[in-house]
């Protein structure tokens, strides 16, 4: 049951729309290498479309009615957008849910040390990575430092042409005989993923001269002292911009496409829809890469509490109305799938793999091996999804994440399904997933955007 490659169906106008979408997406990636940076862009775009802050509505005790557009933020790292429909919310919500965190290295709270005439920053990797992929690359540092007086200092070093960059060093091949005998997961140890930060000693200093010199630099340039690392969130990410890939410019290569490719297209679909019958929601969360934990992860009560507050401002709140709303909702868990790579075909079931250019990918279930840790969408919901796709001329495919016993992965889908709502994973195929530079197809991005827009209107 082979699906047609979407490129074969496009006319000149479609290709023009596709490239315009891709240009906006690359700009979003360039300006959103952390969760906080993504949230800033999302809120800016939402405000331009008339969305208002839920916190302000609660403070002013304003009523919520059909046509209102609302956003809510959790700790500047998770955001939910709502477009209130004409039907009561007990009829459910059409939800697009993606995540805006990506694998990276986080700088520890006591990171700065010197060794062998170098200054280093100690890191702790975040999410599932192949550690050897992160060495000898130009790296940037993004994030925030919060001073004791509450002052927030935004940091982004390594992106501008005049900025320095950073790296994790590796052993030269001439001396790497023993290293080359190690298993891939041991070639680079987690504790050796430290950032080379400086190599000039402070004059007239004998002890910690290299450390003291970089402390002077960050104090002079960023008003950061060593103790300020305690209250900092600094993320080490690949330096550089998203690029068109392939001689035909058919793909995009960038850091962070898992899962910002689905977050961007979900946000865009949400903001482009005006009046709706059923309330719509775009939920963009943090911490998916480490299990959706914590206050900003999907396992928190942020989404449930937000829905409760909105129902309350409609004057209809009760616990049963909230439960009915959540159970009657439908969701696309907008998350990526592993794109079929012919150079590593032994890891894939070719008949149940996602292919570049064949459209948005639906995964009935995720998890690993015997569907452990999975959400498993029912057949009736899949039938409805098929109809929406076909009625709107959207290229789509179905896939699993590799061969049954090879591995697997999870998304936020199973968490929302606990409310009893219909949920299925739906996203874009990615090559090099979780590597510093990931690759997607422009065609699949375009079809995902069309899919999300049709779902919000018709589900």
C-alpha cells in the first residue's frame, strides 16, 4: 500500500506556498533554539492575531465567550493557545499538541573549572543523544541567568558573525587506537562533554588564573558572577542557522527540528483559523525529551488547570463539565517519526516506515517492542482522520518507529489519552533524529501544516 510522493502532485503555486512556509519555519528555528525563545516567538505571533493573556482575564474577572482568543504560559517554557468555539466546551476541544524542547547539553550549576591551562564549563546532557556526535562542532550558549535581585539576563553567544563559539574537544586519530576499540556509547563519556571556554590566564595571578580571566570577561560583558550560575538555565546547542539542504533545495537541515517542526506548523495552523464551532487548542510543551516531567512537562496539571480556568470564566464551571470537556476532546499529538534511511535500512520495516516526501505521518501507536509505554489509537478515530485527510487533499502515510525489536520511543500522546480523549501521533519524518543537525522534507512540512489546519476545522 505505497503512498505517492507529494512532490509529484504539486503545481507551481503549491511549490511557491511550500517555500514561503519553509522560509518562515527556518526563521523560527534560528530564533528559537530554547524553549523560552520559542515561547517568545509564539506569544508575539499570537498577540498579533488578537490573543490575550488568560492571567489578565482572571485578574479582571472578565467573561469568556465564543470568538475569544486566549493564551496561557507556564514558567516561560510551555504555552497553550485557545480559540473559543460557538459550541459549549463540554462538546470537547480539537487539540494540537507538540513539544518545543530538544536534545542538548545543559550547563551545570557549579560548572566553571580550569585544567591544563584551559577553562571549561561542565555540562549534563539532556535527552537521548549519541554523545560522540556532539564533539568538535561549533556550539552556542543560549538561556537566562537570573540574579538574586530578580534581574533576568538573556544569553545568546555564538550566533552572530562577531561572536565566539565553543566546542567539546576530541582525541586526535593519531592517538586514538584505544578509544576506537570502545563501543559507541563509551567513545565519549558524559562527564567529558565539557565546553572549552577559554585559554588566556589573568596576569599576575598564580592560582586559577584561567578561570579568573573568563570570570572577569563574563562580568564585564554580561554582568554575570560565578555564583549566578546557580540560578541560571544555560543550554549548549549547535551554532549556526537552519539551511536548505540538497542541490534541489528540497529539504531543511537544522538543529531542533524534533519537535519544533511540528510546533511551528501547529502554531501556524492555529493562528490562521478564525471562527470555529468546537474550541481549538495548540499546546506546546517542555520536557518531552526527558519524559514530560516537572511543572512545564505534559504530566503537570498546566493544561487541565488552564481548561478549568477558561470554563470558569464562561460561568459554567463544575468538575463534571471539565471532565466531560476533556473526555470529548480529540487530539493530534504532533510529533516526529524516524524517516526511512536507505543507508541504514536494516533498522526499518519498509512497509511500515515513514518516507521523505510522502506527507504527514500517522503513528497508530508508539512505545517500544511490545508497545510498552504506548498510546494506541482506535480504528474508529483513524477512519475519521483518513476521511479528513482525503477530503482536504492532504498527502499522508502511516508508520511505526523502526522494526519491532530494534527500539522505539514515546510522545505526549499517552498522557492526554488518560482523560479518555481520542489521541493519535501525527508529524513529520526526520533523518538524523536527535543529532545536532536534523533533516526534514519541505513537502512533509507543508502537508503537516495543511493536515493540522484541516483537523482543527473538521475534527
